[in-house]
């Protein structure tokens, strides 16, 4: 049986018989025992794989971990992109000394006007 943390070995399931033929009629006891041991091992692998496919809880946990990993990677990418955009905006709005340039002052003025418009609209709505 597999544990939830350890995935089952991938053994292809097939409805066709094994490629190795059964021992001949005159086979020795050792050959028959070796064939039985091999058949038991193959059967064990098949049962293990089937049990893994039927273990819904373990498969759900594995899917949750996959989604968590993907979301964490996407969050990291988003943070990198946001930092790049902030850096680009800072460069566009400031000079080499870090002081606002002409574009920076225009952006600041537009922000003040927008904030003033929002405050005015909220104040008029409250009357």
C-alpha cells in the first residue's frame, strides 16, 4: 500500500499477459518458483498502483500542493513585475538626484486634483 506522501511506482496497467511465457511443462521447481515470485511482484506493483489511484485523499493533497506551488510562483512573478513597474515609474517621474522632474510635478498635480474631486463628490453626497 502507498502512503499519502509517497506516490505509487508507475507500472503500466495492461490487459495483455506478461511478455515472459509461463514455464514449460517440464520446468524445474526453481523455474516455477521464480515465475511465481515474478508474478507476485508484478501483481503487487499493479495492486499498489490501483490503490494509489483509488486513494482520493492522497491525490487531493497532492493536487492542493501543486496548486499552492503554482500560486506561490505566480505571486513571486507578480511581485517582481510590480517592483519593475514602480522602478520604471520612479525613473520617469524623478531626475538623477531623486527629485521630481517636470513629469513628476504634473503627475503630483493630477493626483491632488483627483483626490480633491473625490473629496468634493463624497462631501456633496453626504448633504
